[in-house]
């Protein structure tokens, strides 16, 4: 099985941040997964989701843990 890269975006982003990078790594044989963090799937020019103000780093860690489990390795 190929090595897996989990791609995690920063503020005002989503999984789409990684489209070009993903292609580069997949061409080299890596398995890539890109996620959109909770409440980050809005228009960057729009009003942010109010739940961003109450989402903690632990909330994100739990979300990412579930995403990693889905990868199966």
C-alpha cells in the first residue's frame, strides 16, 4: 500500500486548497486525502459560520481522528 498523506487546510480554506499539490503527490505514488474542517465550507468572502467561534482545537482533533480512521491505515 502507498504511503498516505492527509492534507489539512488553514483559515478561509477547504480541501480544494490541495488540488494542485494532490496531483503532484499522487503522480509520485502517494495516496492523498484532503478534508474540509467543520464550518469551513463557506464562501471566503461571505459571513463566517457562527459556530467557528465556539469550535475548539479539540473539536478539530476529534474530527481529524475520525477522518484518519476512515483511511484504514
